[in-house]
């Protein structure tokens, strides 16, 4: 059996980023991350993808017991403000390479969600069901 907690917003999403235009700051950040300081600017898309979702995390039995929310069920919902978990997401870039010669043909953006930090915050806040 798995114990799960869903972080959600009643009318929308607990994680929400609109498309963001790419400027010099993000261009420099991605080049540094990729260790490709002179990567051609034309390989970068003009804007980031939109991300809008709620988050479901699996818990250990120890955490489920400590929360005291799983006495009668294995699944609970934590209501959050709109975009509440945005601070736990970071935007990154990865190169897309040509299969025949390994040349970089474009850059793809993606988000990383720090699920461990979200869980630690929920524990530190004493397992609220409502933020």
C-alpha cells in the first residue's frame, strides 16, 4: 500500500508558470548550466513552456503516521493557494542532439520540481491540510 498526499488549489493549480520570454539573464544561465558559453543564440526557443499542475507525493509509513491524517484512508488532499509550490520549481535547459553526428540542433526547456523540499516544508509546518 502507498500513502499519498495531493497538493492542489481548489480553483486552479498548486504549480503554475506561464510562458516566460527568454532574455539575456536566462540565456547566460542556460549557457553556464550546459557548460557551453558560446552556444548559438538561435538554438534557444524564444519562450519557456507553460507548466500548470497539482502535485501528488508518496509518503513513507513513518511520515503518514506522524501526520495523523491517514487513520482511515491512504490518500489526502492539501489545499494550497494558487501557485503556492512555484518556489520549489526551477527552470533548466538541455541540448537536443542530431543522432548521426551528435551536433546540437536545438535547446529544450524543462522544469525540475524539488519534491523533497516540498515534503520537508509540509513536515516542518506540522502537516497542515490547508495553507
